[in-house]
């Protein structure tokens, strides 16, 4: 069984008490914190920038003192300057949409040179044909199972087929690359996403929409542990 990771998306947290909500979801067992950056240009919505990431960084720590990785999902265009700023703000992983960067290989190099893990993100209707050309430089592939811009949308089923395709490419590469799926993931479909080959799951509204975050995360883990 792969090491599964659950990455709650702060997009659905209470922005009036963001730090508190992040700590609560960490105490509830979050493996990563998914940080959705929207610029009102690449996507029709606007969220938070590197200063907010920097302010949260020191609070993204478990009770035992271990650091919780901040998984920055850039929905911005252009990419490079903000990727650099998020690296300086303490991001651990930085993913971007290749269609938002003119020089994808260069952006990946920039993120890794800044000391972060680098990821590429594919929208539901985007082909993955660039992947073989950059697979030696990615640490994470993030597949969108909704159109980016908003939380609380329904899972688009074609993402499962794409997950299967990317799983094959990753396995053939022999590299240690995480395969993360983002959008519309709930307790009742997480198992299907895992069966398609994902090992990391973003969930926003499914977790923050409930009072008891631990109950949801535990229920997701029960689904993932099912044979
Ligand atoms: C959408 C974001 C997602 C979003 C997922 O643009 O990238 O991370 O927060 O939210 P849910 O889990 O509610 O679909
Ligand atoms: Zn996201």
C-alpha cells in the first residue's frame, strides 16, 4: 500500500481565523496543508499571497514539533516571480500550471534551485503530453478533478482515467513522484481516486465544511485502508 497523504485545502477554511483553522486541521491529522493561490487572472478568483504563507509557516507544526509541509498550488500567470516569492515565504512544495508558464522547464528549475519540491498541475481538459519531457525535474504531479478557481465543485470523472495514465508514467520513470488529485474529493469517492493511482488527496469543503475535521480525515483514512 502506498503512503497516502491527505492535504486539506485552506481555501475552505474560515479566513477570519485562518491560523486557528489551520492548526485545528493539523491537530486533526492533516499530512500537508494545501495552499490555493489565485490571482484573478489565470482563474476568476483571488485568495492569498506569499505574506500570508509566511505568516502561517511557523504555525504549520504538529504537536510533536514536526513540520507540516505547505503545498502551494499556484493558479497564477505569470508564474516565476511568485514561485520565487513563495519559496522565500517558506513553501515546501510549489506547483504551477504549465499552460501559465512560457518556459516550463525553466520554472521547474527555478523552484528546485530555491530549495522547494516542484510540481506541474493539469486542468481537467489539459493533455499531459509535456510530462515525459520534464519528468526528471518534477517531484509532484497534481491533477485537477474540477476546473480551478473555486472550492465545493463536483468531481469530474475523466480525472480518474488521467490519474491512471500518469500513474503508469511515474512508475515507468522509476522516480519518487507524488501523484495528487485536487477537487471534489470526499469520503465517498476517495477510494476510487486511490484505486486509479493517486497517493495524495486534496480536500477542501469535505473537511472544512464539517464541524469535526478529525472525523472526516479518519473516515478518509478508513476508506484508503480498505483492501
Ligand atoms: C480549486 C482548488 C482546490 C479546492 C478544492 O481551484 O485548487 O484545491 O480548494 O476544494 P474542494 O475539495 O471543495 O473541491
Ligand atoms: Zn488546489
